[in-house]
C-alpha cells in the first residue's frame, strides 16, 4: 500500500431532520467504523497488508 497514506472513517452524527432532507441536500458521510477493523485485520491475515502498515495508516498518519 505505498500509495495509501491514511485509512479512516467519517463518523458524523446527524439529526433525523437532517437525514430526511432531499438526497442532494442531506449530509453525507462514510459511517463504516464497525467494519473497518475486521476488514483491515482480514487484509493483514491475507498478507495484503502488514500490521505495522495498518497501525501507521490508522493511528499515526491521520
């Protein structure tokens, strides 16, 4: 993963009123925090990513 510097999620809570706006007006985000760690550990297990690289990109770089 030499071309990926940071791995993160975007947890940004919004009110029901904000979520019920038309699609093009509603706030967006990527709330995948619950799958990020299992997905990355799977990549480590498959040797696609080292544990060191995972920690650097999730903790040190951001």
